[in-house]
C-alpha cells in the first residue's frame, strides 16, 4: 500500500466517523423536537380549561363591577340630596340660629360684666371699712 492509499483510507474512516456523529446528533435532535411538540400539545390541551375558567371569572368580575357602578350612582345621588338638604337648612335656619347664638353670647357677657361690676364696689368698701376700723 502506498502512502496515498493509506491517507485515503484514513480520510474515508474519518469521514465515516463524522457522518456517524452527525447521524447520532440528528437522531437525538429529532427525538428532542418530537418530545417538545408533544409537550406543547399537552400544554395547549391543558390551557383550554384554564382559559375557560379565566373567562368565567372575568364574567363574574364584570357583573360585580356593574353592581358596584349602580351602588356608586346611588351614593352619588344620595350625596347630592344631602348637599341640597344642607343648603336648604343653612339658608332657612342657619341665619336665625347664628343670630340667636350671638344674642345669647352677648347676653351672657353682659350678665357677667354686670355681676362683676356689682361685686367691685362691695370689695372696695369692705376694705375701707376694715382699714378704718383699725
């Protein structure tokens, strides 16, 4: 055998070895992709009930939100009615009540001032009489 033939045999053996490695890697990759496809199908099958449940939940949430909207509208109406009633009360009774409170405050201040003025001369006169008695 000549050196050229030996080199050809070595090259052919290396080529067969590389071809076997590529074949094994290809087979393993095909198995991997098959298993990945199966897993994706199972996930898709399992997600249908999940999406159905989420849809049902969203439907219930929307129903509750509609009820809350109704309650909010009623509360807004009640707030408007209370505001109108407060304005009416202030307009009709607020002025006279403020005047009555001011009058009672003024009368109480006047009574206190009068009592204080009535007590003042008695204190001075008692002191003078005591001093004069000594």
